């Protein structure tokens, strides 16, 4: 849909409302019920072809998790441990902070195969590993951006330039939302702030309905969700009734259909106020479920709560859940910091996969886990007098992400990196390819889901991307 | 017409004759010829040349034509065009019909040449206002143009809006604030025939005029108070530029001067401080201080942003496409893009001393003492020597990358954090400006590098010294700075890039203009100054049109050219081309005066029409492009805040000054990297106009974003007016808006001691600037009684709704808080009707 088509729908809407015998209560009632499209821009829409996935949960691991300490075992590094690689092997390598001549650091982690598929995982993530047969591990991801913010923009918007719509916004724009009471695109966060901040869930030049709504960890879960002090629900409702009637009267006088939309927006706002407490109320979840997610105990409580919320959001028809966890940017102290993040997230992430599978939602829910890039096989020591301080630099040229459910084929590894994990030797998957594949699972030809802006058609995958067929079930 | 067909949902019946230039040529040009045309001939095919086109077209038989097979295929990869949406059924039908009729190309068909004749590149005409039948309706020549077109379609204009609607509209349009009850009263009793014009003249003299009209300009400049990107550091002096814009508009600075100061104030002979501050326009680009960022890439992106911002703002052209390749739709070459780029490549960022009134004297009086003390501290801690060593190591690291990781990291971070770091290090200390030398020393003290980092004793002593210096600094009277531009003295030329990749060097290029515009002065070596002058030269066909169109857009909700950011071939055509040219000519004749332009438009009969929709127009003019009525428009984010604060009596209407940080919920600012940079403003600064709210790029103030304020990363030429539930929650529940409702309630009860009806009159005056009608009175009275009942049942909520120290009846006040909330949430309240 182009902006012009979007406007046309709005205009047609006003025509239909008034063409049929003036400005009627009937037409308004119809709008409020959202019965007949297309007045509600978030009404569910059909994709280009039948889809496997209806919803997406993206566990965005900000900062660049170290793939060779988690997903991509590189025993070959041992041979070079502590020594720089010969220049012939690092020719043309561009890194953010360190020079290609830095010494190699072998992973101190141990790996072993899991499940029938035998995919190898490191000892830091046993829970995720136990889902091996549901996971499609992509060891051959790559990106052009070797700094955080551009990298995150590329991952989320398909471009390193600021101002494009994010993946969640594109998906909501394409599919609308199934939920009558909640936003279509919800954002959950844990850990520290991310480099990209709100630019990871902005709608860019798409209409603002498609922007991600941040569920907050403290205070109101949605900004300004609760009534101000002294305003009871009864007062709120009585005030909204008066507001609706006065707005309705103005609508009849001016004939401006925007007033009808505003009435509808206030009603949805009220429904959000009423339904959010139920969403956030975990009292009906079993103790077993809460334990599985690690809710109510450290260090898993926040991440586990978000994972459980993600399931509950998807159950209630929310289209796209973005979970942001920061930060995996371990330039220093890699061992300790990586362990900490794994302790926080491993069990809850696995619990989410298992729970989605148990409830049958995994078939229609695409789960994505990963960051904007990976980390180098070479060591980054900022303090040379403290070797314990060792970390790894940004490495966008070869890294790992995993996906599960929603039409992806679990229990398989896609792609292969060289023996040092420096570059990809088989089945390269660019960020745009991953995006194209995600859109495919949702029923979209990524080249056809476009929006016209500043004189050209834009899409999530910018000018690239092809569907990675091997990843599909 | 096509739009109307779509609107009615029926496919147009294709008559025996298809109009090639109207139906077929635009389709071929926009969807096929970018790859199969003059610029590119994929597979050797050209659809702009009949001989070549016949390879895929069989005249008389669409069924046998490969063109139709490819465009109607459902097979991705085979279907043409390969990118963008497939051709619609109607478009395919048009092509079929044209082929079946013989696929005739007009003899003179030459689409490449047509682009130079694109309407907006042609000289501005001097059309005379047309004659109209209903001459009595015409108040000024604008109306003649509008009415002539309406009459040709058999449509009558709408009646003039009710007096009070008009007052609220024009007050919002010229000052961004709703009229006060006193202004409402005065206008109602003024029966002179020119009462309205008198109001307009009063509003144009208001100092709030500059605030109102600064905002759309700041959208184009994409003003913000922080760097953007990961670190998103605060820019404490960005507001100097905003102040400059407000003042320039209030003084009705001619748009020519307004332009030249902002793009090239630093190149004027003996520029004033104000002229240097004006170049802050170019400083609104983002700065990426992430330590690992390649400085060359960061600079490239900034320069590209400057080119794009300038082109959108003055020329209404999306030259950005030409960053990577020749523009596919507009006649702008890749080389020309880099000619523009070169103008900005020849400039550097700088920070200037731009003291406010009185600051310089106080500062200079205190400076000797400060410098003496500072010198003592530095000497005591042996800083000069340590710093010298540190600088040597840094210079060595710059010259020998890869030798020492820790020093490499130091230099990378320093490049990101200290503007012009490398240049500064390479300058002999005796030749550095005192301010630069202090800047460098302060950075050294805060970040003394790895060697000292490993010597805790020295490190701690330096930290101590830094603390003392900062304490001393805090006592120095402020000398306000400003972000500005300066010419780069060593500039010799620029290099184009291939496919927009900053690392892929193309060919050398010098500053230069676009071939579609009049040639630049400057003997073949034009500077930014000549570029700026050429933008506002009377023979520039774009700038005057683009500028008057934006004013029109602000006052009618849409421009005469709806795509106000794109006057190129993919933009929409003007709805009233002659009016646009007439306005542009008049604007130039009026000395490029913005105030005269605004006065002209708001005193027209066209502007003064009612905005009520007319059912009979829905099919004739669904999107009101003929302007047979005014348009109801939701207020922009800032003005919703302003109207609310103004009605409630909370507004602090002071003009200008540093940005403010009104309360926002905890957790919003913390979302950004490095935690919150939000320091809540004290006192009445909390109630300043929305224009002054600190704009932190990665974590903007929620109310601004909820109501479609642009993200300030690129030039924004027109805002969207969305309508979302988050907006409803914002107005209902945000403590800022709730406080306003409480304040409005108290204001009403204090001012009117009588009946509910009397009080409601005053509340309507304050919020909507009109009287309530009987139905509204009845409904609100009913709600008021209902609310009293709820309060009596709940009891406990009264104290929370109504402060006890107001001296008013708390129960009444609590119920009135409810009524105030309803009024402040009305669609009409946040709308300009």
C-alpha cells in the first residue's frame, strides 16, 4: 500500500460514512466495532500467500553475543591461541577497535552435541541446547555494519540509515493486528539501554499506528496507562462517555471522519486500560510454569517475566513482540560477562520455546534469537597488564543467530564458517536474506511489501535479500 | 480522474482511444524506462525508442506482445518490473488497449527531453488573476484563482466560518496559541468592517508569531538538542540556533537574507555573531561518537545529510537518489550530487563564543583570576609535563597504528569525543587558541590514557586536579557558546563516491550547481555563499515556489503541491499552478517577506471559509484539493501542549532561551545508552511552550512522538497527523495534562462564582473560544451531576482530585476536574477548525 492508497482508503471511508444518507450513528457504530474494514489501519490483513507464521517473537540480543563461545565451536583456534594470525589470513579485515594483528583467543568453553540433531552448544547455555531439535541454527550470518547503532538499524530496518521503518512496523503494517485490546507491536526490555534506543521499534515513514509500543518494567506497563490519582475507573468511564457524546455531536456538525477515528481511539485506549491488568496478572499461571521461566527468582526474573509476557501477548493476538536485552558487548571481561547474560537468559528463552510448543503456538509463532553482529576470534585487551580482562571485538563478517517455529525447520545447522570463524565458507546469509526469509514465513514476498516515500518504493530488505530456502520447513 | 475511479471502486471503461501522453507515457516512464530507457538499456531494450520497443511489442496484438506477457506474469523473477508493486490490472489493460490500437508512439516522443520541461524547472510565470463570475466573493487575487477553478467545476465556495471559529483559527495559525477570553470578547464587540484584518495585524506583531513559524522551519533543519546515535550527547548550545530562527521570523527578515545567513553566514564579510549562529542550521546533522566509528564515514554521512537537507528545504528535490547513481526520475546526475557535496566538504564545524548581553563583561572581568588559579592547580599537579608526554604518545599512535592496542583505543575514543581532535594534536601548543588548549587539557585530566591509567597514584592525583578545575570552572561566569560553521582553509576539492559507499572513491569534483538551475556566479569557483545567493536569486524557479507552497501547506493542511518535499517528476503536480506562480512572484515583489505572505493568505476569502464538510463535494473533490472549504486539522504535538497549558493558565509564555525538561515518567530517558540525561526543569520552566522541550534524539519526550513530531534525523517537510490510542492515553492520563485539568477547574471556579452554566461559559471561552450550545450544556451538566454522584459514593477520591489548599469547595472542584478533562480531550480542542 502506498501513502496515496492509504489516503484513498481514508477518503473512501469518509465517502462511505456520509454517502449513505448523511452522517449516521449507524456508520459510526460500525466504525467503533471495527466490523467492516478498512477504517482501522490495524485491522487484520491477508499476506501475499498463505503463511506459516502469524506472529513473531524477536529476542534481540543487543551488542553482539560471542558466537564462538556459544554456538559455533572453533577448536581450530587452539592452535593459534595467544599468537597473531599471519597477515595473509587477515588481509583487508576491518574491525572497530582492534587491529587484525591482535592475538587469537581460543574459546575456554566446552561444546557438546544435543538432541537427535546433534547440534553443538557451549556449556553456558544448556537449556537452549535442550531445544536443539526445534532450533534452526544459522552459523553464517553476516552484516556490513561493524558498529552498534548502524548494525542495529540494519538488522531492524534493512538500512544503516536512520529513519526507516523497523521490522515490527513492517509486519504490523502488512498484517495488521488480531488484538482488539492491545497494540499490534509490543516491545519488552531488560538489562541496560540499547544503542539504538527507540529507533529499534520506530515506524519511520510508515504511519505511527505501526510503531512499537514499549511495555515498561516499572511504573505503567504502557506509558500513561493508569488513571491519574483520584480518577477511578468509574470516573474515567463516565468522563469518556461524555467525551464520546460531545465528539459525536461535533462529528455530526462538521462531518469530519477524523472525529470518528478519535472516538474509536479513545475506546481502544480504555479497553487497553481494562485489559492490561489481566495480561500482566500471572496468578493463573502454574507454579511449574513460573519456575520454568525463572519468574520470581534471580537472575532470571526480568528476562523470564518478559518471556512469559511474550507468550501471553502472542496468545492475545499481538502480532510482533520485540524483546530487547542489553548488552552482550563484551569487549572486556568476556568470560564473566557472558556467563552472566547466559545465566539471565538461557533458561527463560528455552522455557519460552518449550511453552510455545506445549501450547501449540510454536507452529504459528516465529522465534528469532540474535544480535546485530558477532565477535572476533581475536582478543581485545584494553588493559595489557590484566589478561583476565580479555574480551572480543565486533565481528560482522561471520556470526550466528537462531530461529525456531513459524515455518522454519528445526534441528538443523545452516552455513559454516572457516576453522577460525573469521569468514563464512558455506551458505552465506546476509541480514537482508534473514529478513526476506522471515517475511516469507509470514506470507510476504519481501519485494512486494512496499511503501512509497520521497518518490520511491521502500521495503524492509532495501535493495537486497533472497529467501533462504534451506531454513524453511 | 483515475483516483476517482479507484475511489468509486469501478474499473474505467476504456474507450477506443487511449491517450498515449496521458495514459501510456507516464506508465512507461515511471515503471519501465529507468532500466529500459536513455540511461540504462537492460537486455539492450529501450522502451523510449519505437524501433527498439518493437522487439517486445507486436502492434495490434497485445496477446502476441512479450511486454504484456512479462508485465502480467505472476511469476516473480520473470514478471516486470522486477521491483516495486506489479502493474495493476488497470495499468496492464491500458497497455493492452494501446498495443491493440497499433502501439503508436507520437512522432516527437522523447521522454528524456521532457524532463527538462518539467513544470517546476521552468521560469516562474506572471499570471494575471482570472476573471470570475462571483466577483463579490473575491477579497484578494488568491480568491480569483481558487474561485475560477471552482466555477469551472460548478462548485460554490463555502460560507465564511463563524466569527469565533475564524478567530481561533487565525490565532492558532499566527501565534500557535488559542485566543484568550479577552481577545474573544474584543473581537465579538468590534463591528468595524476590518475587525478581522486588525486582528491579523495584531497577531503578526505578536512575539509568539516567531515561535509558531519557527517550528516548521526547525522540522526542515531537523533541530535537536543532542548528537544522536549511541552516545547521544547533549548539545547544550543548540538552542542558540533556535533563538536565531525565532528572532529572524519576528523581525520579518527577508527570506533571501534568512537563507544566506543560515547556509553561508560565516562567508559574509565581517560576519556578526548572529550571522555565525545562523550557520547552526548546518549543525543539526547527527554526530556519531561511538568510539569504533570510522571518522571518514561519519563525516561523509554528515555531508550527505547537509546536501539532502539543503535540497529538500530550498529546492524541494530529493537529490539523495543521486548519491549512488544518476537520479532515475529527476535530471540530477551523480556528479552533480557531489558538486553540492563539495560545497559542504569545503567547510568545517566550529564552536564560537557567542555571549549573551552582559556576559562578555562579567566573563572577562573574572577570567584573569580564573586563569591564574587554573595555572596554579595545573602546575601543582605537574599537569603540563604529563600532558606533553600524553600528547607525544597520542601523536605516535596516530602515526603508527597497530603498534599499541591501548593507545590505538585511546586515539579512537578521542577522535569521537573531542571535536577536531587530530587537528588539535597536530597544532603546536603555542598556536592553539586558549579555549582549545583548555579543552584539550580538560580532556586529558578526565581521560589520561593507558600509561597513567596503570599508575593509580598519578591517576588519582589527576582526578583530584580535575575535580578542582571543574569546581573552579563552575565559578567562572558563563560565556555562552554556539555551534557554527567555518570555511576549511586547506580545501582543494572533493572526490565522488561510487554507489554511495564512502570507501569507494570516484573522480575529483569541485563545488558546482545543477544544470537544470541558472548557472552559479563565482568565476567557475563558486563558494557556499554563491550557492546560497543562487538559491534565492529571482531567477531560481524552485525556491520561491517551494517556499510559498510550504506557507500554504501550514495554513490549509496541504500544499498547492501536496508533496511539498518533492517538486520533481515523482512529486504531485500543483492543484493550482497559476496561483502558485502568482504567489511566488508576489513573494519576490514583496521583498521575500514571510509576514506579508502570511497576511495575504490569511486575509483571503479562501482561508476564511468554513471547514465543515459538504456531502455533495465528496464525489467531486474527495480530498478537498479545490478548496471549496477550509480543512479541519489536528494541532501539531507542541501546539496541543501549548493550548492545554494556555487554557489552564499554567503557561509560562517567555520567549526563547535554553531548552527545558518538563516532567516525564521515570524509565523513558533511561532507555538510552548511558542512562538518563533528563534533569527535570524547576519552577515555571516546566510550563514552557512545546517548542522549547529538550529533544533528545534517542529518547525523545513521549508526548512529542505520540503526536507525530518528526524524529529530527532528516529534514521533515510535512508532518503526519495520526490518530492513535496512545494519544488518547497521553491526553487523559499524563500527569502534565492532568495537572492542567486541575488548574483549569480551579481557574474557572475562581473566576466565576455563580451557576454551573455560567462557569461552563467561561470554561468554553478558555478552551474552545466559543459558547456551548444547548445540547452540549445539557450533556455536560448531566455529566457534572453524575460525577458528583460518583464522588459522593467513592468519597476518598475527592481529596486526590482536588487540592485542599485551593480555598474552593473541594467536592465541586473535584467534579470540575472531570469536566475540565473532558473539555481538554475534545477533538475540537486539539483541532484547528
